[in-house]
C-alpha cells in the first residue's frame, strides 16, 4: 500500500565495520539482537542451497532474504536477468566515464584553441603596430598580412 508519507522519521541508517563487528562478536562484546544478526549474516558467505543456520531462523527478515536467495539461484531466468542487468549497468558506467573523458578533452581543446587565438591576435596586433611605425598605410598592411582592412583599423595602440 502506498501512502506517500515521509518515512525518514521511521528508519535509521547504521554503518558498521564488519571485520571489527565479527571480532567483537567472538569476544562477546556485543549482544545478539536483530541488528547484530544482520551484520553477522551479511559478513558471512551463505550457500543458498543449504538450510538457514539455526542462529538466524528467528529473524523473519533474514529468513525472507535466504528464501529469496534460494529462489534466485534455482531460477535460471532470474539469474540471466540479473546477469543482463549487471552488464547493462557496467555499460552505463563505461559510457558515463567515456562521456566525462570526452567532455574533459573538449574543454582542454577549447582552452588551447582560445589560447592560440589570443596569441595569434596578439602577434597580429604587434605586426600591425610595427608596420604602422614603419610608415605603412592600413590598406597596405592588410595586403601584406593577408587580413581584412577593418581588422587592421581595429588595432589601436
């Protein structure tokens, strides 16, 4: 049933280092409540074809996950769907990385082009100024540099 109600006040997010948790469990440093059961369950490998360990059987959520794993591993069609979905996700990540790389290369090329254009414009300006100082008219400078005369006239001291 969908209620569209805000649920963030009704759940918690916990971070646990499973290695440290397993050590604390062995040393008796934590109690065996539902959260600890989940941490223990997630920190171990489980063979879905084997029955669920006794210590997890009283946890309804873990039982359900174990049943889902059993169903998943027995159903060839579900495994193939999962494999295809993982391949699709991998392709999406690859395409996103490539898109970012292309975007970065384009930005670098744009920066280089703008720098080259600025250097060319500066050289053109120095050439026009030098030829003016040598006494050449704007029309003649335009012919000599093979640029439009209006660009020559736009160059100011």
